[in-house]
C-alpha cells in the first residue's frame, strides 16, 4: 500500500535535513561533491558539541571514506573524486593526524559578501580564479610547510593538479595514505605498463611520501622512474669478453 503523505501546516515540524548553503548553487560542482559538502557541514555541529578543534581553534570533522560512501550510497572512488573537487577549490582541507587515525577534515566557508566563486567544469578546471583571493593567495598551515623539504609549495602542487585536470579527468587519491594522485587515464597507463606491479609501486610511493614528507609534481612520472630504475638494477650484467692472451699466443 502506498503511504499517504501529509500536507504541511503552520505547526508542522520539519524532518531532519542537511544544510545546503546558497553559494553551492552558484558553483558548477558535481552533485556528489555538493552532497558531500552538505554532509560534512552538518557534521560540524557534532564537532562543535564535542569540542573537536585543533591548536588554532579550527573545527574539524572526523568522517571516514567508508562512512561517507555508505551515507551517500556512492562508491568510494566517487566520494574520493568529490572530496578532491572540494579540496581543489579550498572548501575543505584534509590533514592526516596520527599513523592509523582517519584524516581530519576542516570544512571552510567563503568570505561573507563574496558574490563570485571559482567555477568548476566537469573536468575540475578552474576559471575566474582572480575573483577568489583565497585561491590565489592560499594560506598554508605551518605543519604543511615543514612537510615540503624539496621547496615545492602547496600552491605549486595544487596548480599542477588543476593543470592536469584541464587536460583530462581529475586526479584521484590512491594508496594507503591517499596521497598518490593519478587520473583515470594515468592509472590505466600504469596498469598496462606494470600489469602485476602497479599496485605495489603505488603503495610504495604512498608510504614513502607519508613517512618522509616529500612531494612530487607528477606522481605517474615518479612511479615510471622508480620502475625503470628497478628494472635496470635487476637486468643481468653483460660480461666483457676477455681478450687477453698468454705469452706465445696471438689473437
């Protein structure tokens, strides 16, 4: 039997709902990205009640990838792409805290009165960047500066990811620590080139970056370079023929 829905009256209490900021409607984000942001924004109320703040007093959300996927009824890969969308336009920031703990997610809001927003197309390219000062002059946390020993700034990494997104699909986080960024095309190319070793190489790079704090402009190029280096080490060495002769012998 089909349930009979009721009309709303002046006394009707609204059912539980997610907050949907008006500025989201002005952004050309995917629907999943907007839903993820609304869900994270709703979760901040729990963080406020529990006092989940960092040293600077910024509220953070603890929401695992699996929990987000189950809450939205989406695959983990789809949710990863949505989180990457939001992070690319600085609506969220993810910080790893501890070895096995889930990453802290800092939910951000545009400045009050801001009327223009970065526009994301289906490939996550950004236009109108000059209209968003927070993207052009992003404030980098002190702890992130300490994790950049090779003089590669966070802005350089973010710009590189966006440039790659303009050329194809958006990079998605891979590896145990979700810090290896590869597009679908790059992942397919890696699987073709290293059919039985692509996954161990991704995990190796993920662990290395997490443990050392090093960052690379192009993760696919790094993986290829590592694989080529290992192949050279494993290749049998060619022995040089011995052309020496004993006394009385001639060549």
